C-alpha cells in the first residue's frame, strides 16, 4: 500500500498532538521521521512512532522542552536536553553550534540527555546548509545492543557517527552510519518483514553468527512489540577492530565527556549524547584554493574504475 508523504506526515503529527505535544513539536517530529523514510532510512522513520509514544507514557522523554545551555563560551557550549524529544532539542543544540561557528570560525557543542536524535545526518546537513563542515559523535545511554570486536556480550550502543563536508557548486558530502554492522532500527525493519539483514550482522551468546532478528529480540510474541531486552544476542560492530574502536570513541566523547553517560551494568535511562564540531571552511585559507582542491579530489575519487562492469564509485 502506498501512502502520500504529506498524508503520512499529517497522521504522525496528529498522533503526537493526541499525546499532548504542541502543534509545533508534533509537526516537527512528523517531518523528521517521514523525511528519514523518504531518504531511504526506514530504520529512523515512522517505525519509531510506537516507541516514541511508549517513551512518553513512561516519562522517558518529555514534551516541548527548551534545552538548557549549561556552559557557554564564544567557541564552546554544553547543552542539556532535559530528556526532550531529539527532534526538538537536537536542532536547538545544532543551531547554537552553527551560530558560534559562523561568528568565530569553529565551535564545539556537547549535547547531553536528549531523546532519540533520529538520523544524525540531518544535523550534518543542517550545518552544511549554513556553509559549515561538521563532525558528530553520538552514543545512547541505556541502550546496550552491540558486542565489541572479539566479544559476544553487549557493551556499546549503536554509537552513530556523522560528518558533512562542503563541495562548492555541488551537494555536500554527508557521511552517516552506526558503528554497528547495522543500526538497531534496521533489525526492527527486518523483524517486521522488511529488508533482510546481511549475513553475520548479529552474534549469538555462543559466538555463532546470525542474521535472524530473534537473536537480538528473542522469539516474537503475538501482540507484543519487539524489545531488545528479550534477546540474548548482540549486533556486531562493523569493520572488526576498527569499527569497535570508533564505537568506543563515540561512547567516550558523546557519553562520558558530555556527561550524558555511557552503557553499564544495571538499568540506565535512555538518552542520546552528542559531541559536535562545526568548522567554517574559510578559516582554513583561501576559499578559491579550497574549492579547487575539493573539486579536483572529488572528481579524481569518482573517476576510480568500478569493480563491476557498469558499476559506479559512489559518494556518501
């Protein structure tokens, strides 16, 4: 069944309005979720609605929060999201970083205690639209899903990383990925009958590799939502020791450094932490030289002979 995106956006907005969110917040959450679907990331789209509603019911996320700036200098801010929706406090924190970098050339912003921030590439795109390059390190306290390289027990969140780089006259390069082999939302999509997981994306407690979502969620129970707390296995880190190492850094800088918290034994409140770096490219030298070198290298990159006949080397 096909549903028009505007119809779906209105429906999702109505759902959050019925949960007590303001019209502005309801519409904003709906637009971000549907936009994730439209960009091909169903894992971060409207499949999240039941979880968000459930988090509201448990007071794990709060309505219409204005983020608090805890520390503020010309080039740095620490922002507390107060467990507000990521689609609300996320852009507030990103805007702070953008404004500082546009004034001073560079800014670092730590965001702690945010609700689910959704597709992190949104924030790199937001910075790029303002003429900035950016880096974003994210973790999820209260969400242990990923086993480190060489292990079978959960120690990481999916710990996303995103980056944006401006390419003059062209679309920016936007890199956005979970440091796990797949995002947890993609496991949920597969569990609901969507795109299957890659072989070996998950790992059982005995070390057996799996692509069965039940490894993460446990056996499906009719009428019950899939919950990773019911499973015994884990998602694997991508790239073996390299992805595992990057996940560790994301956990430390987004969780420990911001004060948002990292994974650990015992129950922890779900929240996202994010450390973002915003850079005005003009601060690094001649804009003309940077534009020429960036374009030259992108063209050189794209000219690589593809591994398969008729294929193409793609930019993120």
